[in-house]
C-alpha cells in the first residue's frame, strides 16, 4: 500500500474540513487524548522527592508508554485495511486528525487580519494563542515576527514531520511522531519539574525532527522569490537558533520574505536574548505576515506534489 497516497489523502481531507468544532466537542482530538495520558503519567511517575536518575528513568518509561499507546493501535488498524483505493482512503481518514494543514493557516490568518486593520490588542490576543512568550507588550513588528516564527516552526512540527513519518512508516509512523511531539510540548522543558523527567522526550523529539525541519526549510526556500538567498541564509543562520531544528525553517522563511526573525523575546519570568536570524533585514509587517501565508500555501502545494511523485514511483515498482 502506498503510504504517500495515504498521507496525501489525509492532507486533502484536512484541507477540506479541518477538525470540526462539533467533532471536537463530541470526542476531543487525538492530541488531547495523548495529553491526558501524559498528564496522568507525569502525576504518577514524576515525584519531586525522587533523584535525578530516577526521574530520568521515569521519563524514558513515559516516552515508551506514550509512543506505544499511539502507535500500536494504528499498527493494528493498518494491518486490517483492505488493499487498493479503499484502504488508502480509510488510512487517510485515520491519519487526518494528525495533520494540521488547515488549522495552521487559520491561526496565523487570525493574527494577520486584526494586525492589518491596525487592531493591535486583538492581534496580540490572537498571537498569544500560538506562542508561549508574553504578547502583552509586543509592538506590531513583534506580533508579526512571533506569528511568522510560529508559522515556520509549526509547519515543520505540525505538517511536514508527521507526513514524512507517515509516508515512511504509515499510520504507526505518523501516530508515533505525534506522540513524541506532544510529549516534547508538554514535558520537554528545562524547568525544575521537567529538566530530568522530560529529557528523553526532548532529545527524541530533536532526533525525529532532524530531517523534516531541514526539508521544511528547503521547501520554503525553493518556493520563495529568493531561493538562492533563502538557501544561503538557512545554511548560515540555522545554527544561531536555540533549537537544533527550528532554525532551518525560520531562517528560510526570513530570507524568503526579506525580514529578520527570532531575536530577543519576553517570557513570563525572563527575557531571552536570542540572536537575530537574517539580521541585516528589517522587521516584518502585517503585509509580510500575509506574504508568509502565501509562502506557506506554495510550500504545502509543493509538498503535495512531492507526495504524488512518491506515490507514482511506488506504483511503478
């Protein structure tokens, strides 16, 4: 069975419907199910009085249990799928909730609309839904920068990476990736509670995103109006980012749009003095945010074309 066609089907369904609110109200979402499991394991295994070594071991167990809980049911379901187009369609439906194509665009567009209209408080509120930093004091450029950074990083984490692992390993691959990414977002922090307990999840998330992050950066660079510059800046500035992976799509998007990203940012309890990516360029504006959404759309169309090509190659083998 062509896993690439299965992932292409999931993309098409998500682009058409997203994850409807009525469905979320009825059954939630697979990520919320994973989140509930992770919270339960955190409460059961991550004891404040335990040694660092014991908390690391508990974190490894949490990683294994969560990934198994996501991947094994999908492996069983995949083994039951019929061959041919019906199996591909059913597989695409099962993978659909794990692809955030439509919601990614919607969340960033929700920032662009009030920012373009000059409604800074509404734009700050909208961007606070997708970033972890303090947005209450952001100026228009800061809002646009935060939204573009989220768009770049989450295109990799929320779309390219799950589709990559789904195309390679099928339904168990996309489910396992989503479990790892959810673990990282919930416990992969350098805080007193999660420094040791979340260590394994954070490192494993870095590993499984190595290829997708660079592929996302390549996509952004190639579909921009400055492909050569995008590739050059990505190669030069990606390592400046605090993350071993997020810098690749961010640098490519920054160069593709002709703006600077990253830089100092305010969190609840500290200011992170991050270096600039594409530092010689100006700050982004509301217009750049809309251009970023257009760049995202072209990248996703190119990704769909790539999956189609993989499916054709599979059909000829």
